[in-house]
C-alpha cells in the first residue's frame, strides 16, 4: 500500500488500536474519529447516536475503516443494552456511509465491521460468505448493520463487510478475559465444549484489514477467521498446552445462562466459519492454528 490518509473509527478498541499502530508504523497518516470534541490534529469529531460526522475531517482519505460499536460481551444483555448494541452499529454505520457518500472525492474503499454472528448457530456445518443469515438477536443486528452501508455502495465506493470471529488477544475482547483464568488454572470448557469457535489472531486481523484496503477485488462480505475453526473443547486444550496449566473445569450451560443472560446463547452456539474470500484473494495467515494464535497473543 502506498502511503495514504486513512480514517479509523473504534480506534481506541482492541482491533482499532492495533490497526492504527500498524498503519502509522508504515508511514500512513491516520485520522481517528472520536466522540468528544477533537483535541489533536489527527482527531475528527463524530456522534454515532446523532448520526453526525465532521465530514471535512474525512477529506483526502483514501480509505475509511469503521470498527466502532458497543461491546457485545461488556455487559449483561438487558433490553436497554440490546438496543445500545444495535443502535451503536446501525446508526453509526449509516452516519459513516452517508458521510463517505457526501464527499466530493470519496475514499476508494469503506471497510465496515460486522461479525460471524451473522450466520447464527451453524452446528458442525462449515459456512463461507455465500451462506445466508441465521436466526437470533446477533444475526438480526448483523443484517441491519451491513445494510446500513448502503449510501456508500450507492455512491460507488467499494465496500467490504468484515465478519470478524473471536480475536485471540490477551489485551481485550472475550479471549482477553479468559487468559487470567487459564493462567490461574481455572480454565475449562463452556457447556458441552462441542460448539465451534471461529477464531483469528490479532496479528492476522490487522493484516487482513490492510489486505482488504489494498485489494480492489475484495468487496461485500469477507470473513475474518482463521482457516481451521476449532471446538470450544479444542480451544480449551490449546490454552492449557500453551500456558502449561490444567483445564479441569467445565461450566455447565445453565450456570452460564444465570451469569451471562442472553449472551450465554451466543457463547454456547456453534459457528464454523471459513475465510473463503480472504483465501481466494491470496491472503496468507501468519497464525492459522489455534496453538499458534495463543502463542502469538503471549508475544
């Protein structure tokens, strides 16, 4: 990629921070969208709830990478928080898409976040980007989330919808909360352990986002998952092997539902999602296997 001006939402999140660091290390100019009044030259104000974006701050951007949204696992799924999960994605994405479309010279690509939750519970069936949406709250949110990019697509901007799996990192996300438990020897499978987890290392997540920005043939849905999904039991065993800790515990499904509420159904559901578009475009994973991804997360 030639040195470019690139805008990023969600720049304070796990993936956003790593992406901004990677881009700046290679000499790119990164503009971060922030919800407060901008305080630095590299900040642009936006308000997802009000669907406001300081459009002037996006001028000259070659690409916009939109990663913002309320954390799915941050709080118990009350009705109010379900609404926040949905609105933060759908309203925010619509605001970004409309801002991109309004520019006299729009960016050549919008990379907009989504999630493998789009596919719902796939059981043991492997799916790629050609599969239809599943059922349930997260699937419905993902469908609305992706549709909200419509203004950018109608303006002729190449739009990629990145359906991201579980990111293996000790610094945040669902996996970040698991590392301390496994280090303490308290890790174990969740429910039956037979449900598939479609994971991806943080390194490969950032590399894939940059690959998408730079690959003109990639548009529409793109799964950000490693090529070999594993079951929760296999992920548990890998954590035990790499950290050299026992994994004797199992958390039964009813207990998970008491603690997590509606989120438990997502944790217990199976998502065997394959990165067909990435592999077809020539992307090469640095950490394709679960043990590799866990070791990479440990640095």
